C-alpha cells in the first residue's frame, strides 16, 4: 500500500486544519480561489509580494531565463542574470556596500551576516573573544539556529532554547508613545558592559516585523547606530522585511541617513516570485577574508546560491521598482493609512495604532494578548469571509499590501478592521 503524502504547513497547528482554501491564481493584489471567490492579499503573502502578483515584467524575465539556464554551481561560475542583478543593485545600494553574497532566504542572509562578523574580527585583529551580539527583546531575524539566537525569546524559539547561543538582549519600547530613552538606555549600558566581547549589533531598522510590527522612533535608531559606530562594532541591518519600499523609501537605512556594515535583503527582492537573499558587506569586512591561506575564506554556501532564474526575477523587479510611479504608490498607500490612523487614534478598543510607510498596525484591546491569542485565528477567519486575507500577530492586526493595491481595496481592508473595532 502506498503512503499518502500530506502537507505539513508552516506556523500552523495541523490538528485544527480540516479544510484549506485552494488558491488557483493571483494577479495584482487579488488571490483567486478554486471556489470562484476572490480575496485581497492585504499582507503581500507573508510580506514578499512587492509590485503585485504576477507583475508582467518579472513574468517575462522568468520565462525567458527558464529557457536559457536553470542552475549552475555559483562557486565555480558566474552568469548573465547575476551580472544584470549587480548592475541594477549598483544603482540603489550606497558606495560603502559594494560586496554581495548570495543565499536563499532571510534567515540565511542573517546567518551569513553573523558568521561574517565573527570571522572578520578573528581574521582582522585576532580578537577571538568577539563572538557575541547585541539584539533587541522583540526582534525576529529568522528560523535557522543563528537567526533564532539573535531573535527575541518567545514561542518561536522556546522549543529550541537548548540549541541557541548566548546573546546580549536589550530592553526596548514597544508602543508609539514610548520615549526614545526606552529604546536607548539599556542598549547604552549593555555596550559599555560587554564591549570587549561584542562582534556586532543586529537590528530591524524602523519596524520590527514578527515581533509585533513595532515601529521605532528615528532618533532612537540614530543614537543606537551612533553608539555602535563609535565603539567600532559591526552594525547589521536586517532589512529582509523593510527593504524594497515598505517604509516609504527603497531601504529603511535611507530614512535614517546612516549606512550599516552588513545589510540583509530578501522577501521583496524578487518581487515575491522566487527565493533569493543577499548579504551585502562593506570593504573592511570583505577584505578581512582575502588571504593566501584557505582557512580564511568564507566557509558558507547553499546549493541554489545565485540561482539564474531567481537573479533574473530580482533584476527585473529592481529595474521596475526604480520607476517613479512606484514611489508615488508608496506615498499614496502611506497617506491612506495615516488618514485612517488619525481617525482611529484613541479608540477604546485599541491599545495602540501606528504606521510607517506602506505598513499600518493596530494593537487590539482583548483579553488574550500576545502571539498565542485566540483573537488572531477568529479575526482572520471573519476577514477572509469578507474577502480580505489578513494574518494577525496575536492581537496585532497589520496591513502590508502590494504596491498596486487600489484605494478601493485599501478601503475594503480597513472597513473589515473598523467593523471589528466597533463591535
């Protein structure tokens, strides 16, 4: 008798799953279901869809590349799609970050950055004791062991706590009215105390995603970055979620006016078409790996590193996203969110409401709070029935739409949320 294969879904309690909606196609901001129903993808399918589902320019690039070359070992070859991607990146990355390492997803981009930072310290100055990182209480950096280690301790990491390495974790603010000191004070003290053992600081600039869509004050980020630079610590920006327009600028560090030493990119990189990630490094870090001794090379790589079809998708996505019309879309979505936020501020059923760029988040006042709150499942089901796909983080409902999402679709999304608020 043949074994019946069954899907095991991510972040899902399979005991509760009886039936699932079947998506058969997706265009723009709409997911089309087998039963004929349409739903607005208000969270960009876990934050990866940038311009919209099946953006024609990316479809064309993927189709053409799939007929030319599927995969080649990136440790021995380079190829035209990677060269095209580098050319597009040169137009948007700062001159301080010219060295690009390829991997597959956000977790591996972060994992690469952590390993680069530690190895660089060892090979530059022989400071083998610099093997610890500062990270923040509500952070999320991925699901591999290193990425989990520098993430906040919560339901995501608890089952694997014995695997995780020690990190200097910093307290922080969590709500829009928290003062700058709530983000900076503990950080400053921890840097002073552990400086000699620190390899670097890792942070999600402006918005902590899975930690609750926590939006940081610009001044707090500036002070943290200034302290890190002053102390000579490697500054790692995890822009896996914030990159490619989510904050209203192409990259969050542009809003800050400060360039990190290492930059992690993924999600919106290919416009949501295919897995690809980049870890972008400065010259100091890159040069620390140049040696006549093999032991000094970067011992890290993935089977699908630099996949040609993924590179073609990313190059087409970046070429398209550079166009002025998309920045106008970011501004339109941001303006729409901000008008709603101003109306709903102080609502009796909200603990907090906040927005940054194309992202808006609402913290509902419910009995059960946090990621395990039953509110998330109940609300997402009702929203789906009304034609909107949302996936709350516990009691925090957020909107993170593709950039093609119309005002009518945004209004429908907000209406579902407002209806719940006013019950």
